[in-house]
C-alpha cells in the first residue's frame, strides 16, 4: 500500500465503514455540485420515504429543504439543525394547517436510511475546500474526517488545524455537521467546536479502527 494519506489513513477507514454497511461513492459520482451542500435527490427521496403521511407533494419537499437551507451559518444554526436531526422540529406545509414534525433520519428502522461514505468532497463556501472523508445520511453530510499521514513533522494536530481553517472558509456546510474528526492513522480525535477528545473502543486494538467502528 503506498505511503500516502489515502493509502495509509483514508482507505482503511473507508473499508471499515463498508464492513459496517456504509456504501462508498466517489465524490465525482455524488448527485451534487461543489456549490451544493446536499445530495438533493437522496434527500428528497428520504423525505418522501420517511414522512409519507406528512410530505405528499414536490412542493412539500421543497418547503422542508428551503427551511433547512435558511439555517444560519453559526453555532445557533448547528444547534437548530441538531433539533431537526432528533425529530424535534415542526413545519407548516400548508396555510391553515397545524405544524407537522418531519423526520430526516429513521432511528427505529435503520435500514430505511441511505448511508454513504465519500472522499475528496469538494465544497464552495467563502472559499473552496476539500474534505478528506465525509459521511452522509440520506443525502446530508453529517460527519467530516480530516486525515494526515503520520510523519516526524505532521500528525493529527495538523488535521485539527485544517478543520479549523475549513470552518472559517466554509461555515455554510459546518452548520449541518454532527461532529468532525481528525486522525493521522494512529490517533483519532473527534469534536464539534474546540475541545477534541480521544474516541476509545476497548473491544478493538487499533484506536482508529475502534473509533470508526464505534
């Protein structure tokens, strides 16, 4: 295996995720452009599938998506989106009707969701960025991983610095992320804002594999 970030760090992570049932899709094959946060076809399909009694028309789908797109690019927006993920947000789809709760993820029937892992995910925010690994559920990017190959000069701390730069350059996508991860193939840390933590799994010897497999 070549001693590159992809060969040493990214590829094993992707393979572990595939073992867990995630589908690997190269970024070039996602149904989105760099200007788009979501894989819109996947998101629209999920909204209809998970909310058959609520979302019945293309207009209903678009109203929900427009609501998600208007979430602010800051910590309050991230908190709001987390409420959407937990099924705690409601929306009025038709004038005169009561607000209805919309599910973005089916937690009770996991097989109803679309799990995709991709790499070299490009996004155009204030500046152009490229994430090493992104995990998407139902077309929504929820977890971002930045990888650095371990050397005498660089390690996972460089990955953390890269994530911090990306947050300044493209906050439009960070509002939707549940958390971010930094790894050098030896150490695996996760966080959302400032304090990165080790992810430990006592059942798996390799710390990175243990983190990926939860």
